C-alpha cells in the first residue's frame, strides 16, 4: 500500500493552484513551471515527513511487516532499489520493476474512484491495441459467402503513445539511507499522487490532441472539424424533495434516458452503468438530498437507477457529469522510465527525477458523457431560531 500522508493546507493549496493554472486558456511556461514546482515541493515534503515518522515508529522485520500486510518487496524490487541506495540514486533511463508498476496502478484505481469508474487500463508495454464494436462483430450470410468486409468494419486500432504524462520525484538523499523498502514506498506514493492529479485533470478537463492532452468528459468533439469545445449543459438538477421522491426520480430518469442512446441514436444498455461525478462541495448536497432514515434508525444514501456517485476536485462547483461505464477510453501504457533532471534547481541535498509514461483518454462519442447544472437548495433557518 502507499503511504497515508498528511494532506496539509499547504499541499491542498498548491494542488488547487496547479489545477487552476492548467485550466487557463492562455498560460505562460513560467506560470506552469512555478505551479508544478510548488505542487511537487509540497507533495515531496509531506511524503518524506510521513516516511520519517513511520520509520521511527515501525519495526522493520520483514516477516512481521508481511503478517501485518505492510510493504514487502519482491527479489527483483529489492535488487532494483538496493542498487539505487548503493549508487546514491537512480540511473538514467532506469525502468521501475513490472511488479512496482502494477502496484502503482492498483493504488491508482483503489484510492481514486473516478479512475476506477472510468475503467482505467494499464496496457503495460503495449501502446497499440485493437478495439471492437460488439454491435458489428457478427454477420449473417451465405454459408460460403465473403465476411471480410463485415469483420474489418467491426474492429479498429487505437494508439496510446501520443501523449506523455510526466511526474516529478524529488528524492532527498537522506531517504536513500532508509533502505530499499522505504525508497520504493516513497517513489510509489509520489507516482500515485502525481499521476492521479494529472490523469483526473486530463480525463475531466482535457482539451484534446491540439495541446497534447486527452479529450475530457467536459468536452465535445466536432465530427467534421475535430474542434474541441465545452459541452453545453443538458439541463438543471434540483434533487428537490417530494412526497414520494417523484422529482428526484423524474430528473434522473431524464438523465438515464438521454444516455441510453449514442450520438447516432443507437440504443445502449446503460442500467447499472451510469456514474455521476461531482465536486466534493456538491457531493454533500447530493448526499443530503438522497439520504433517508430506515425503520431501524440507520441513514442510507442511494440514488434511483443505481447511479454511482463519485467525487472529483476537477469538476467545477455547480456542475455534474454523467457518463456510462465502458464508453470512455482511459489508459496508461509503457514502462515508468526515470531520468535525472540535468539542470540545477534550488533544492539542497536532494535529487530531482522525471518519471514518464504514456497516457490517453477520449470518449467514444459526444454522448458518452453529459453535463448538468446543479441547483440544490435548502431552507434557511429563521433568524433567532
């Protein structure tokens, strides 16, 4: 598992500032660099502090750690990170062990529900793969007739290597003295946090290939020009209370109905596959409007039609994104390649590395996701009440 570090106000502010800079239509390289540096400095400070605290409080006996479900390295991982410890850092173009890459992916989807709901795929070293349309992957015809045309129409090819997602790992030299277990955990935690921010931003707000980003859930792609534009709101959701919940059921029925056909009007099976993504600020209101108390006194939150609610800081306040599972391509590929940063930075007693891999994301069509405005209100208590 990754390290549970304290996400202080400094870290949260740096993360929010980075997202704000990335969202700007026109941003200078200096602004972007400064925002990245502030974010990664805050991140590595928090993680390094958490590791130091854990080293001081945990027994480092491998068998006991394993019984407790703590971090235990494979022989390949131990060898890789031992070399880093002995050499005083990672060599250029080193690639993290496959098992470490797999654990990074597992932590990404386990700790970040949006990436899990999108069906994030780790393609490993594969950067080209075959897609298929299940509605075209069959054909009736004569016993000895030609089916080549139908088969070709049913399959396509996707390339995942066109965009690089880069994370930065600032490794204090003192960290190397703690041994391979802690170096591995430190690097993996940095990767999960860094990539989760980058992936969620891209998959929600990405402005497309023109700026070397994925096409986000908030965007439309013009079929004729490939121009990327912001989605227009499909309506307003109030989640207003009613005697039998008709308002909420009716509003969400219209959402599910709208998602039940693709951009060409073809019917889709969407029941139990719809995900609602909202900002954590709005998640509180959605939860409050959809929580009831059962006869045994328990409070239960549930939406009609088994809609799954997921939080993401990348979604603007006052907006809700609805998408259908399986209709958005979200994938990472290629090895995690490390490289020492070959320019001087104002970081003492530490080494900066870039860690790169490929990533991409795009909807199947413009009806993969729909955007709605939220207007959730609650009665104001009278003055003096």
